[in-house]
């Protein structure tokens, strides 16, 4: 949802994030287990693969000026296909501890909290700071409001959009690592509805689909609403 927020603030949308996360999930686990690669290197390569997908999306949006909806719909299908081809539709288990570290817990009072939750909150704080307290963050809002006016004020719109999509891809890679930590497997079926869930969280958090208005803290609240409603329905 953090990556989705960055893109929607620029008046774009990303339908591929769930599939990209799933592909990063499979890359990390398959390299670490089947190829015997150092787990930390496998994580790094998984993050780079997800960032490369973001760069690919951004390149098509800025270079060919294609609509983000069409671009990310296409990359959704590419990532989905690669996930099933590379994994051979097999769930990958027996993961090294480095891949599942963020699923470990520590206690605060009587409550168990995962390290993954802490990382998630840190990412939200970093995203909030960048968007609200830095020039790059202000430029994101400016481009979302009016890209032509932003260009005339000296903002390099294409470079900014490319950076936003690449950063979003990197965030999806971190999400893939957190998913591995939570489930302790590499699941080729993961992330199939996460694109819609992330958009729902962003919109519930008050970010405009037309760009230029919104807050990543609102996205956190929207994500909590989506998670609580789903969990409550499952319990019922």
C-alpha cells in the first residue's frame, strides 16, 4: 500500500504490485533453497528483481507515455506468468532462518509483536517523512496536481516518475520478504488480490485517485481497516 500510495499521488495506478510481490517471493525462496545461494544474497536479488519491474513500468509510462493502467495490467500478467513458470507451481518450504527472521516475535507486556510489524511501521514513517519534509516529496504532490505546471517550474517530471515507480517496486520486494516471514514458505499463489486491497487501503485513507492529495498515514489507517474487516469476517 505504501508503493501504491506513491504512484497514486502522481495520478497513476499500479495493478501489478501483488504479482510482482509474488514473483519476488518465489525468486528469494527458490534461490535460497533450490540453488543453495546465500540467503542474504537471495534476498538482495529478489529486491532487485522487484525494483526492476518498477523501473520497467516507469520506463513505459514515461518513455512511451502509455497509461499506467494499461502498463501495469500488462506487467501484472508478465509477473504472474513468470511466477508460475519459475516456481513450476510448487510451494517452496524448508527456508533458512534469514528469510523468516521478520516473522519472529518479541514481547511488549503480554503482547507478541513480530519484527515485520516494526519494519512496516518504520517504512510508513520513512515514507511520511520523505513525502512531507523533503523537496522530492513535494515534487511528487506537484506532479500529481499538474504535471505540465510542475515541468514548467523546473521539476524533471519523467525522472521523478521513473524514481517513484522504481521505489514502489523496491517496496513490493520488501513486502515479499515480509510475506515469506509470515508464512514461512514461497507461495506461487500469493498476492492475487493484493493489488485491489492496496488500492482500497489507499482510497480509504483519503488519497485522491486523481493524484496530488493524500497522506501515507491515511494509507496505514486504510490498510488497518481492510485487514480488520477481512479478519473479522473470517472469524465470523
